[in-house]
């Protein structure tokens, strides 16, 4: 594999000492020989630093306060030099052979700027829960549905494309991955590799579980900014009204499950104004207490049951 590209992998970390050794081992055990691995810790106070010290000499790491997950990932990417980059959160893992399969694909397809594969949800103990709802790549559908079918742990990007869009948006804390895919797809080519590459852990401290209310405002912001891009393809701009209706409905959904009924109703009504739909879909946000919860569960389920990685 002499002459094959260097792959830079960054793990942002904060108080995930229970899981981070598994994450590190999944990277260091990859069979691809040209991996640069950097753990960017935000100043953990649990056993994380003890774990990192055990791997001294086998990876780079730093532990200091930062501006959050997006800032930590960007810091790591900017201090690495690989032609291909990825980020793996400190409670997720790569499956054996993941990196070599990705590199082989990108070497065979120089026109592709980013590639993603399949991913499995696992529980607190690392047991399989269900597959991530991955789909073949279609940029128009990714935009229109606001459904993030691209699993972040199983995604690899050419640095040149990432630099062109300006890395992750450090003001985002929940859907920075979806925002990245949307901005990439507007000008670059992504592809789906139908092989299992990674696992994504669901547990009570995951942001998609205990901070679900934060997703609503970010969804609206990200999509409003997307449609303001001057280079957005005309085919995408043509579905703006439909898309924003979907986005406001999702924002209502997240606000509802976070207990913010006032915002849920406001977002739900805005979704209906943009593109009227059956009033039945609004009922959960208009109903109070248990009736609303039962309706939402029947119509769509809890977000953690339908999670797409960004949700």
C-alpha cells in the first residue's frame, strides 16, 4: 500500500472514559497502515486522561477546554495532514477493515469527494440494537426530507472538499454533521458504500437522548442558511417551500418531546402555513399532556426510536 493516502481521524472527547478505550482500540486495530489519529479532549475530569496515558506513543492527544464538539473536531483536523479525514466520537467505534475499504473505494473513484457506509446502533454495553437507517445517496432527497440518512461515524471526506466548505460550523452543537453533508453536497460529490463500517452508541447521556430540545432551532437555522447559498442548484432551490415545511415540522417534533409545547405549536403551524397538510399531523402539538404524547407516538414515535444520527 506504499503511496496510498494518509487518513486523519479525530476523536472529540469529554468525560467518556467508560467508552473511549473501545473507540481507540477500534482505530488502532485497523489494518490500513497509514492512519494519523488525534484525540482532542475538552478537559475531562473522569478516567479519560488515565486511559489516554495508556496509549502514549500510539496516538496524539491534547486535553484542554474548547468550544464544544464541533470546535474540537475542527481543531483536530487543522492539526493533522491526511488527504482523507474523518471523526469518530468517543463512544462510537470502527468495525474491522473499515478504513482500508474506504480508501480502496476512494482510490478507485477519484471523482468522489466523500463516502459513507452502513452503521449499527449499539447500546450501553456494546450490544447490537438495530441498523442505522442508511440510504443510497440522493442530494435532492437529503435536502427535501431533512432526514439525515448519512451516518457520521461511517463517513470519510477528502480534505480538499472539507477545506472548500470551511470545515464544521462551530456554532452548531447538534446537527453539525447534517449541516456539513448539506454544504458538501451543494458543490461536491458524495457516494454510498454498502458495507458495514462503524457503530454508533445510544445511551442516556447521548445528546440525542437528554438534550433533544436543542435540535429544533438548529434545524431551522441550517436550512435557512442552505437556501441562502448563491450556488445552490436550481433543482434544490425549487423545493424550498416543501423542504422548509418539513423542517418546521421536525422542529415542532423535537420541541414537543423536549416539553416546549409553545414552540412546538408555533413551529407546527408554520409548517402547515408553508405547505398545508392533514390537520391530524398537527394534533400532537395542539393536544396537552398524555393525549398529545400518545398521538405523537402513534404518528411518528419518539425521536430516539427513529433516530437518524443528527436527531
